[in-house]
């Protein structure tokens, strides 16, 4: 389905699936204005309208446009304010060329140069009590798109153990080729665990999700009822640079970088802070 907003056209609003309260609405109740800058390819959208409710949404087309408009907004906004800008090309380039590629190195250098010239130079000496934070939500690890293990081919017996929906179709796995979440029939969980542990030996670790929850892998607090109702009961974590997915996907064949696993390269990231 390559057409946009087809779910909306069928009457799906996201209520009950997406959060009904956002951080921006909570900030607004405390007197803090919020501004979100994102790529115009997906802003605005029904999804962003839901998740960014309470913030002023400002789409952009290029790095430099985003940084200049962000600096203008910071300078011209009175009172407490929170500004969020998401720049996606670094992640995209890392996926397609790999985390050690010249293309990624140049993309990062370009971005940092624009940070300096279009953002920092525009704000330096013009604002007070303003903190600039730069981070990423994950890293990436290099992968070989030719060596992906497709689970329904490699372990065809697993199909009989996967839950089906109301139409009798297998429930779509969640996660990625670095963290494959499988929805197994509860009564078949131990059989599925044993089967995959044997067939994927040397390629991936297999975990019962409940055990990982108990060990704090999904956070130190008590998981929410929504999380527990949605998370799968079996998790496949490929080791090293391996990838395991359910079925052949064209986009995976193009990727030389991936994330979602538990290697330091994927989990560790940066946090840069500068008081302006």
C-alpha cells in the first residue's frame, strides 16, 4: 500500500492504539510552548497529528532550512519553550551505505557544519537560559544483505506455531531483522523456543519475552498494561552481524546498516550539551 492515509479513509483514527496524551500537551499545561520540526515528506500526517498534538508543527525540506527556521523560532519565542528537530538523513544513509561508509561520514560532517553556521552562529549571544541538546535514538551495525536468514524458509516448521488473526492469516512479526518479535500460540511457546534455539544455533539468541521483562530489559519500572497486551511472547536476537527476518523484504536487500539488536554499536549513542 503506497498510497497515503488509506487507513484514515477507512475510518481508522488511531484512538485506542496511539497515546491519547502527549508530552507537548503536558508541557502546555505547565505553560511551556512546544515546536516540532520534521521532514515535509511525513509532516503533517494523521500519525504526526496524533503524536505531536499540543505542539506547533513546522515541516522542512533541507538541513539548512530546518536550522535557520529553528534558530528564528528560538529567538522570536517569548517565555519557556521546548524545540524539537528530527533530522533523518543520517539514519537513512547509514542504512543504505553502512555505518562505516564515506557517505555517512560526509553526511555527518555536512550536518555538523550546518549546525555551526546556521544554528549556533545564529543563536550565539542572542539568547539566554537556553540549552542545546544533540543526540540520536540509536546507533547502527554493519550487515550483509545477502546473508539474511528468512525464518519461514530456514525453519518452515515454525509457521504452525505462529498465532493467526481473525482471518486466519499469520500474525505479522514485529521489530526488525536485528530483533524479531514472534507471536506464538501460548501452548506452543516451549516448542517454538526449543525449535528456534536449535535451528538458529550460532546465528541468534532466542528468548522468552516474559523472562526479559522480569530482568528489566524493557525498563526498570512496571510495564504498562498497553505494552503487555501488545508485546510478543518470543524474541529472536541475531548475534554478531547476523540478520533474521520472517520473509523476504525488498528494502532489507538494500540495507548495509541496521539497528534494533543489543550490540554496543546499536545501543550506545551520543548526548552533546551546550549552554547558549
